[in-house]
């Protein structure tokens, strides 16, 4: 088999017998085996100088030579070129020396007298080892190139990991150094920058346009931060960047982030909201600063964006208690059931006005939850009055906003005002029908006389209808029988009275029940709880 290699395996031959050297160098067809005789020498010193100069892959040397023997030369060669494959030529009487050479690092030995075939075979063995090592080195270099090319991705993945997970300081520092992250390994502040109203304004644009927006803003942020300190910025989501910067000065961090907001607004058509975490001294604490930045950023719920939200300014303020009460909710739902659009808006304005007057502002999630809670209660009230097919459209509007990332307070208020307006319009239209008007008149009478023993005959007489027609019309309009409606209204009023602290006996009398025990049985049948159990479950006390 003939080898054709661009870089043949090189061989140097050293022996104090010239004829042996010439025979080994010239007789075998080394080129056909992919081997090149790079040089020959007749003593140890000359051989060592040649090997150091030529750096061959394989050295074939006698063990006994003048001026420097094979053992000494083997030691010297392997000190300077440990990858060199050394083959010892040794007579039987020198076998102990050959064994010592093997212990020093020689690859193999050939006993004298030898045949050329033995020499060729052992050199080919050395050649195969060299070629195998070359292949492994090439694979290693290729792998190193791939790692180098993927370092930016690996860095971002690791930094993202550090934002979400705690780790040990030693592990974090080792990984930090391995990835060559261009920051000092101590004293950090994390800030998060989010493109304002991204989904609504830019979400439908082509991918290329979105990518250009993201690149532009990242470039502005990077240039701004680099003017003050060292920092690394990476994308966390389509509309969000995370920046880790070196500083132990929180006031400086706030100045930098204010500059970021200002520069994005000045040099682009976009704005960003920025949440800033506190300073942390070590890599393994970065997750703390990130979490703080995320909490601070949540406060852009209250604004139109283009602002910095500092965790330091909200962390140490005592949280004000929620001002949203069941009384305000009942007032709102009563106005809704009445179809009074203006009153609904007044109550909503008061609810949110009281929330915004708190110092510090309540957690955005708390206010957001109030908005969704009121929205779903609007839907439930409408389900009492209208079929689900009609109310489903209102529920879909609530779910659409709830599934949208980072809605603002303004979005929540617009949703509630829209639901109120639509609901009140339905109620007004429904009441315009004569049959609906009659039943609502009956409902009003029922609600005003819950303290009496209401009967179907009594209420039908009030609206000048026969019992049978009134009963059918009542169920058709309201979707519930007369008896169930009366019980529902009485039990709902009983709940309110219990919450207000009235005694069960008083409530029973107030709702037209002569016996407390019978009232309690009806209440349990309706709620699956006794009055005392309901009061404990709602107020936490009897």
C-alpha cells in the first residue's frame, strides 16, 4: 500500500556504524509508506543536535554510541519533544539498557542482529501512532474552533442561567473565567430594559424589521453603558434585554439607566422601561439583583413607559394595605345590575383613585388581579341576565387581555369601562321590552320585600298578571323560577348580613322566617354551610 501524504511522517536514524545507517536510510521504500528520512547522524551528540533542529516524528537510535549513549540522548530528546517516538537498537547483552530506555519513555526496541523487515515493521508501528495522534490533534483543534465560534452563545446561555438559578461562588468563578466573560468577577448591578408597548405597536411587523429594531436598541444600550463602566447586554425575550454591569455604586447605576432611557428615546423611534436591581458583590448573587430588577420593572404597569423603576425606592417602604373593599364591589355590581353606566364609572374611578393614592403604590399584580376579578364578576352578573352565547364575547375580551404580556393599568381600566358600557347597553335594550319591564318591576318588588313571606300570587297581583302567566314569564325572562329567585335573593342578603355581624335570629326575622332553625336549614341547603360556618369561612371568626 502506497501512502500519499502532504505531511509525511519524518524519521531520523542515529548509529555509530555508517553502513547500518545507510542501509536503514536507503534500502526500504520509505516514501511508499508515507515516511521521509529527515536526517542521519553517527554519534549521540550530533544526533541530539539534529533531532532538536529537525524535530522528527520518529527517532531510530543505537543504544551504545560514542560521546553520548542512547539512554542519555533519549532522556534529552523527550525533555524537549515528548511527542517524539523513539525506537532503540540494542544487542542482547544491552537488553537491560533497552529496558531502561523504555522506562524513560522510548516507544520500542529492536534486538541486534535485526532484519530490515523488523526495522520497517517497528517504524510503521511508530508511524501509525503518529498519524493517530495527528488525527486526534486535528479533531481537538476543530473542536476548539467550534467552541470559540460558539462562545457568544455559551456566554449568553450561562448568563441567562445565572439570572434564574443560584450557584456556588467557586463554580461560578470557574465557569466565568472559562467562558471569558468580559467583566470583572465582582460588584454587579443587573437592569432589565423592556421595549414599551412592543406587542401592540411592533408585533405584526416583518421579522427583518423587528430584528433591526432589536439590534438598534441593543447597540444604543451597549454604547451608553460602555461610556460609564463595563457591561454585558443580552436579549432575554423578543422585547427584553438584560444588562449586567460592574459597579458597587447604586447612584451611578441609576444614572446609567436614566441615560439608557434618554438615549433610546433620543436616537430611535422607540422607548424602553427599565427595572434596576440592587448592587451585589459576587457572581453567584446575580440572581438576586435580577429578581429585584424584574420586580421593579413590574411598576411600569402604572405608567406609559420610558422611565426607570428602582428596586431601592420600593424595597424598604412598608406596603400599604389594600383599599379595595367588598362594599365598593357590591356598590359597583349594584350599579351594573341597574344598567347605570355613569354610576359604574364613578365607582371604578373611586376604586382606582384610592389605589393610586397609596404610598407606596400597591404591587402591580395586586391591582391587575382586582381588575380581572371585577371583569369576571361583570361577566357573571351578565350571565344572570343573558344567555351564555351573548356573554361569551365579554369573557373573550377579558381572556385576550389576560393572555397579553405586561398589560398596563390603562389597559385594565379600558377593559372594565368597555365591559361596563357594553353590559349597561344590553340591560337598557333588554328593559325596553314590555315583558322584561314587567319582570324587572316584579324583581324590584321582591327585593324590596324580602322581609315578608313572598308568594307567587302576591307578586303576580302586583304586576297585574295571572299566577300561571307570571310564573312562565318570570322564568323565561330571568332563566330561573320564582321560588328559586326569591330564595337566591334572601340567601344572598343573608350572607351580607352575616358579614356585617348580625345575629342569625335577627337575620331570620328580617327575611321573613319565623323560626331560626328553619332559616338555618334553608341557608345550609343553599350554601352547603350553616350560617356560622359561612361566617367563619369568610371572616375567619364566628
